[in-house]
């Protein structure tokens, strides 16, 4: 299970009550410190002895500075109140929602079991009604077994079906009740989150107009790209421009916001960040992303320079498109092919130059008008952590969100292809295979896979992964020891070549970082060939 009946993401709500209590305490300490400074300054103003122009100037300055501390104190108090209210809400409702997840999972398991019992009971009844004894008995013919015995047998089979169906129906009701209880708590937490965002927007009246707070809260409370787009479309152009300028980090990463607005917001963030030295390696990442934008029309459709692990970004390259911040137009308009490149182990946004060349080359060689995204959306593993699928699971959740947003933004009829390398295949296949749909992905291409997992996202691992609706193409050199290192993991050891309907293709992989030349990949015949909606060039 990945979503509730209302479409809410079925996942644990992460929070740390101790951390919020600590933050609340620090804010209280900050208020005390500011008020103490005000008291000292006012003592200077009122009690500094002596006369003369210099002393009068000192008293006046002390009074002015003390007055300047009043607005920050009020703001800190308001922030403290926001933290306190949200902390109480997340502990009450977020904690309850997390506890109720077990009830939902148990109810789903019970319903699945009940479905199985119905199938078994109906199968036994069907077998009985097709038997010679039943046909003879039901026709009124003589049988070796007494009529009363056969009647009892018939009643038993039919009663078993009725009982199993009743159990299934009650299990379905129990699951519906469990979902209702969970959704109620999730909505209460979600509303508290939206209120916190809106309250923070009103903390400083000089930062953003309080008129923007309702729209900002609505965007934060939206649950899908479609909902975000509807809210965005309901705003005036002036309101959109104002919110984008005030909250570029938020708007630039929100799926459902048109790509042209996201690009403008992220470019603004990037340009502002480039004016300050943040130290390495962040300065290099910022400079390289700026160079891509200025020199190669690399457009940031998502950007988080201050992620706790490593900067994340998604950079879009569109054949023939020129971004003009003064005249925003949809970069995906008229696009026939959409490609998403996903790197493997130790891939980072500061490697954008290499991926940029691949993206632009891909746009040139594919038929029709193409757009390609180089996606660096999560913290990739290193040699010490590549055996685990944990980072792939985190990355797959981020990628799922990005692909849903892309699917919403893509022109109707465009072909979407994910090209994943090494551990990126672990992430990409997990995202596509866990979704109830195919996230709009028509083709997925595996290059030197580090292996796949059959455990889907979410808590319902019994459902497995499903790539229906997506064509699979794979290539891997026999001496690619880096990908072999990943596939040796018991956590993600499935070779994509083994998937039903997968098609291998020949490739020249070039060289590994240690200088090993990758052998040309041979083509392996498959017993079943898929029907291609759009075969990759």
C-alpha cells in the first residue's frame, strides 16, 4: 500500500518531540537574552549620569537600539508559538496516525486472507458442482451415496462460500474503518502543517503580505500535482509572481507548479547563492550549475542547495528552447520525447558537466523534439553503503514525486524514457515498480545495473513490484565489476536481464574509473518480445 483511498501517501510521519521541545526552549532563551539586552540599553538611556552632547548622543542611540529589538522579540514569540502548536499537533495526530498504520496493514492482510478463502471456497463448490455425484443427484438419478449425504455435502460447500463471503465483506468494512481512522488523524496533522506554514508566512509582515498566507497554505496542503496546479491557476498573475519571488525555494521544488515558474524561481536562488562563498564543495556545485545555465541552457527544474546530505537538483535541457525570465513560456510545449537520466553510486550535482553532455547528445540523436532531465534528486551511496537498498528507497520516493510531476506537465502523447545507470537502476526500477500506475514511464533503460529489489515502497511488501505498461531495455558488460559489486547484495541482487520481456542491447561502455575497459555487451535472445510504443534510439 502506497496511498490511502483519498490519495494520501501511506507513510510514517517523521517527527522528534524532543528536538521540537529543545527548539522551543532555545527560542524562549533567545527572548530572555533580547529582553535583557533591551533592559541594559534602557538603563543606559534612563540612568547614565552626566551631561553633554556626547552623553546625550549615547543615550539616544541606546534608546534607538532598544526600540529596534522590539520587533524581533515579537517575531521570536510568534515563531515559538508556531513551534509549540505544531509540536502538540504532530505529537497528538502524527503519532496517532503512525500507530494506526499497523491497524490498516493488519486489516489489509485480513482482507487479502479473506479474499483467498473466498476463492478456495468457490473453487471447492465449483469442483463439487462439476462432479459426477452432483450431476446425478441434481438430476434425480440413483447414486451410490445416499441423497441425504449428498444434500449435506452440497449444503456444506455452499455454506462455506457464504461464510467466506461474509468474512470477506466484514474484513472490507474493517479495512474501510481503519482507513477512515487513519485518514482522520493524517488530515488533522496535515492541516496543522499547513497552518504552521501559513503562520510562518505571517511572522514578519515586512517579509510577505499576510494576503499571501492562505494561498501559501493551500499549496502546502495540496496532495498532488493536479491540486497544486488548480490552486496556482486560481491565482492572479501578480499573486503568482509575488509568491514565487518571496518563496522561491518552495515554488521551485513543488510538483504541479508550471516548469517555467519553477525554473525562474530556482535560477533566482542559484544566482543569489552564487554571490556568497559557502565553502567547498558547495561553491563548486553552485558554480557548475550556474555555468550550465549560462553556457548550455541547463534549466534547474528543482534545486536544494542545502540538503543535509548533498545538494540535489534536476536540470532540464530542451532542444531549441531558450529561457527568458521576462517572458515565461512552457519549455515542454511540443516535446515528443522526454528523457530522465539517473546516475548511480557517488553521482552528485557537481558532476553536471558530464551529464549535461549526455543529455544534449540524447536530444540530438532521438527522433522528434526532445527534452532531457539530468536528475540528482537524492543522496547516492558509496562503496561502503552500495550493498544496502536504503538510499534507493529514499531516492525512489523522491523520484516517484518527480515523475508524477513530469507526467502531469508532459504534453499528451509524449514518450517518456528513464535512462538509469548502476545504482540509479535500483532506484528507478523501485519507483516505477512500486507505483499503482507506471508513473507515465513508457521505457526504462538499465545501464550496468547494480541490481534490483523485489520489495516495493510502502509497508505492503506482499504486493511485489510490477512494471506493467513499461518496456524494459538492459545492457551490461560482463567485466563491469562495479555493477557486480551491487548485484552481490542480498538486498538488491536481481539482474534486470532476468525480468520477463526485458530486451538486451549491445553497447560500448567505455572505461571504469580504475581504467578497466568495459567489454562490448552482447545481445541475449529473449523468448518473448515486447510490443514497443517507442523504442529508444
